[in-house]
C-alpha cells in the first residue's frame, strides 16, 4: 500500500495564489510546489524563492472542496498573508528526511516525460515482459520437491549428527534389517488396521488382517517394458526372507493356535526372541504387571509396515514403482476383500511428496478467480458517473500491469536459477492485492489535477505527489521480504526472493507502463470533454444524450474543480468526529487493552513447527492415516540413538560407571521408557559374566567381542571397532514416549541434547526424525531475528524518508502491536508458528509500516490547532486509501480460504489478520492515541 498525505488532498483553489489563505503554514517537505502553477485561469504566480522550497500548499488548507471548513468548533481564520510574508516563512522543523525532496524532483521530471511520450513507456515494459516471460518455460512441471531440503533448517544439528552416523556406522543390512539403526528414512508402505470391536486380538479379526497382508504382498507392478516387480523382489530381507510387516501377525499366521491372552506389552517373548510391540500395536489396554511389561488385554489397532530396498539407481526406481502401485490399489482393498470387522488406512514414504506436489494444482483455478475479483473491485472503486473522470478501464489495465509484473519477476527468477517451490504459489495472490494499491493512489492523484492542463503537466504533478510515497512503501515492503532471506528455511528464502523481486517490478511498471496508460486516458478525457462542451445548436448547450454521460441531475463537472471522493467526505464529516468524541476514545482504549491482553495470552499458546500432514490437501488419504496414528499410536515415539562419539576404555570400571550414569539420566527422563533401552555393553557384561571372564581386563574384553557378535549379530551395527581392536564409537538406543505434540518434541530434543552435553563421556543423540524436530526450536529464533532486523530497517527508512522523527516511534509501536496481535490470534485460529506463518509475520512489518507511518505523519504535519482536528484531517486525507488498500489485499488472498490445502489456507488466515489489525491501527487506534500526546 502506498500512501501520502498529499495524494488525496484537495487542490488549491485556482484563483488563489500558492501560499495564500488560511492554514498556509509550511507543513512538510512538499516539493509539489515545483510541479507547476495552480490549475485554473489567471495570471501565473511568481516562482517561489529558495526559502519556500519545502513549503506544501495543499497540506496547509482545511480539508474539503474549495477549502470548506472542517466540522466542529472552528477559530476565525487569520487574515490572508501577503506573498512576501509567505516567502519569508520559516522552514518546517524536525526534518530528518534527506531523500524526499530530490526524489520528488526526479519523479516530477519522469512524470513529464511519461506524459510527453506515453507510447514509449507503455511498449518498452510490454517488450520486457515478453522477454522475461520466456523464463516461465523453466517452471518445474514434474520435478520432485525435496521436503527435507525446503522445510527443515539449514545447518540444523540433526543433519550434522546424521553425517556422523553415516560415517561411523555401517548401513549394510543385507543379512539383518533393523529400522532403528538406519540413519535415514527407509522407503516403506504402511497400513494401519483398526478393529470395529474393542480389540483385534481375536482369531476372526486377525484372519481379516491376514487377508490384507496377503493382498499387499501379492501386489505386482508391470512396467512399460513388460517387466514385473513383485513385492518379494523389492522388500528388505532378513537372511533371504522379507522382513515381516508385523512380528505378532507373522507369528500368529505361522501358529494359529497362539495364545492371544498371554501376550505382554510393550515387550513380548516370541519363540524365545524378545520383540518390542511399542509401535506396532495401538489403542492398548493393559492388565497386571509381568516383569518389565504388562499383560495385554486389548489392542484396538495394528500397524503393518512394509520396508523396501534402498540403494542406488535401479533399486530405488523399482521400490518407487512398487510404492506407487501400492497407493493405487490399496485404497480399494477394504471393498474388494469384503472386510467387515476392520477398517484400513494407508500411507507410504512417497505419499507426503506426491500429495504435496498435487496441492499446487488445486490453487490454479483460485488464481483466476482472484484476478477476476480484483478487476471487479478495481472497476467499482474507480467507476464514476461521469464519462470524463471515469477510470474503469484504466483500473482494469492496472490489474493487468500487476499480472505483467508477476510474469516478469517470476520469469527473471527462473532464468537466474532460483528454485520454484510450492509455497511460492502463494506469492501472486499477495502481489495482486499489494500491486493494485499503487494504481489506486495514482488514479486518486490524477483526478485532482486540472483538466485544462497539458498531459505532461498533469503527469508531472501526479508523479511529484505520489511517486515518492509509492517508493517509500515499496522500499519498506521489499526490505521486509528480503530480510526473510536471512532465515534458515530455504522455502522461506525462495518465497521472499520471488515476492520481493516481483514487487520491484510492480513498482517499475506502475511508474512506467501504468503511468503511460493514464497519460493516454488523459487524452481521451480531453476529447470527451470537448464533445460534452460543444453545443448541439446555438440555443441548446447539451443534448440529452450528452447529459446522460454525466451524473444524473447535475451539470457538467467544472474542469477546474477538485474531484473529492464521497468516502473521503465520510471520514471527514462522520467517522472522524465520532472517533474523536470522548466516549469513543474511552471505548477505543478499552478495545485496545482487550486486544493486547488477548493477543499476549494467545502468544503463549501458539504451537511451533509444521505438521507434515498439513502438506497434503484435506481430502487426501494421508489425513485419516495420521488421525488414526495420532489416536492409537501416540504413546511411543521414535527410538533414539545415544552415541559415544569418541574412543572409550569400556573395560575400565570407572568409565563404564560414568557411561551408565549418563544412560540412567536418559532413562529417568519423562520422555523415555526405561524398560525398552537397548545397549550392547550391558548385554556384553552379562555375556562375560556367564563366561566367567574378567570384564575389567582389557585383553579379555577385546578378545571376546568377536564371539559375542556372532551370538548377537545385531549388535555388530552398534560397535565401530578397528582392525587394531580399538572401539572408535558405539551406540545405545532409548525408546521415547509422550511426545505427540510439537512442544513435547521440542522439549525432548533440547533435554536430550543438554544431557548429552553435560555427560562426562562425549555423547550425541540422533534419530532421523530429529531432522524435522529441529524446526521446532529453530522457528522461534528465526522469526524473532527476522522481525527485529526488518523492524530496524523500517525504522531507518522512516527516519530517512519521512520528515518527522515522531512518526518513526509510532511506526515502531504499530509494527510491534500488529505482530503481537497476529501471533496471538494465530493460536485461536489453529495456525502453528512454522515456516509458512513466519513468512506472513515478516509481511506484517511492511504492512504495519504502510498503515501507520503516513497516518501519523499526516497528524503531526497538520496545521489544525487541536489534536482532534489533526486526527480528523489525517483520516480525511488517508482513511479511504487505507481502507481501499486493506480491502484489495484481502480480496487478493480471500480465494485461498477455499483452498483444500493447509499451506494456502494458512496464508489467507494470517494475511486476513494482518490486514484487519493493520487497518484497525491505522484507522482507529493510532488516530485516537495521537490525540493524547
């Protein structure tokens, strides 16, 4: 949004020389005096002296057409000052701007050139768009988007931990497969089975589950070349056989006489082998304690996990092909198998990627609808019942100009190789709402120029008044976006680069392409006016046809008369006086207190991190899968590696005690089930005791390890021992629990890393899920840093470009207040603080600046004698543009509320909050608060 107190102010009366009349005291830098003589007939005034260069005639006048008085009590106007007195008037005080005056002069010259040569400034941007638009051919069509790369923090600790695990521990699982020992996610297909009865531990229900398992394992992919890929060729294997998707179901299928009433949970001894049931049975009801476990009375759900081969090239492609086939077929299993007693939901490691990419297609129709709504809004906002002043088609071209900016900006970014990620698809909706604001500002300024002036003079006047304002708000918005490049999330970086660059193109096209369109329409105004003024007969001034081209019941508008929009009069005559009444002020103060208290309360309730299920659309099969998992499988989390990162004398009793103490600290954590810890050293101590070997003897300790690993081959993956019998590093495993929420995951991760750091033995914790858990701690840090940097940039810009330091303080206040409000109300609208909402909080800063800076500047620049009168004048000058900007932006993003994907709905929700709270500060809170000081 681009605002300037001068942009909607009425023109000086044509018969009065600049500087004469009441309220002509200097108020601001106002280089507008250089734009030419006042409109209208009469002798041309003398050029002002050097002392009058910072003088602004418009702002000194009372609001209203023909300088009609403002409402409310009014002091008698002072006698008109002589021209010599005006020229000797002192400069305005408190000027901190060093750029506005030279910029205004430069834009004044540019406006004159645009008015003189409109076709050049129209066709050159169109040619530039045609050239840059060819970059859209690089728009990814079928390319996969790496979710980990885009939505997890750059340089997160978990990524360094993963590199350590991959370097020091073998990944060869050709003989024995263990998912907890993998450093990265293994391709898999998952089926969750939920019983329609209280428990699925019944033979008839297990029979139906067996049918599902058999059907999945029977799936075979036939490729285009005729090659068939059965599950048995892509599954992970233990000693040549596919790993069972569920060990309990596998045991029951082999022995259907298995006593289902003696199963213990979470540890079950199956044929002499200890099996953990923690993550494969859900919705459990437990009975009496039996050692480290309890008797399993009921289980509502069961997980069938089909792990697939990992490798390079062809192996990955075969596994991927089978997973895609699985997703196509498994949805119909419930019907084809006539399942009566169970319900089936499904997922795969590929699902998140596929569904995320599919959501981009759902927003394309909304994009077309958004442009249609904005065009309609532009037409309604700029329509006049006066064929001369009507700007309906100019407004349409203004929307087209914004579309050209999107094409140019996106094309340029694709040319230079900036990746296009799905979140960037939100950008055109935002740019659409923001880009048309400049159009409204320029049209408003144009309609206050004189029809009798030449096109060059009118364009010069428009540019001198509004181009600096447009520049200020463009700089602030672009700076707000470019500060987002500092974030640790690549998706946010790319969004900010695309949006910031495209906003620059919007600005460039507004002062060239759209300005040229206005100039060409100005020529139409002249032709139309001459036709209206030409009498049909000597005794007939205007035919009925010509009269119908103007506002019914009124005469033709005088070409020298200022065009005051009715909404400006509403803010001056009704809204302003009401807001500045004593009762209204009390209500506003109470309203703000309620707003800030509610917002602060909400800030402490905001969840952190991006729930990965939200990357898919609402009607995706992913949603019911995660709902079932959250309901029945939320008790236990991932198994976490506790890694001894350096060589340690494990045979030394003191070293073992230090290690055991640290491991006991993990087991005593509220996030760990102490009965499910797995550590090779504990088993090795028992093994040595059974052999009656001295565990404290180095030679005995090292010499018996090979035989120990033969008896317990799985532990071979946990010990990195060199050929010289030095144990470089090793690891244990702890089972997490109670971490279903993002807050508990963050606290668990921070607690584990803190315990590892405090341990006397060098430790590291890792699980592949930590890659995503790291966002929970990084998101707050990134958001706070970006907000502080962007706010500081806004403060500096306001000091340089706005001529009153007090404005900078109110801008800072508004930015902080709006950010607190948006963050707090996110919690009440079920929006998490994640990489998507972080983008919008950065956007808050730019819009908070726009809504507040110029309102406060108009107030402090007013020559009115009282605070109430100053506030009324500020609202008269800027109330409608603030409202117009907020509404246009809301319209631009409102269509996203109908999107089926969280990523787009969240963008709408936060942008709606930003616009509502920003406009409330600009139109209600700040005008009232300013009257108190």
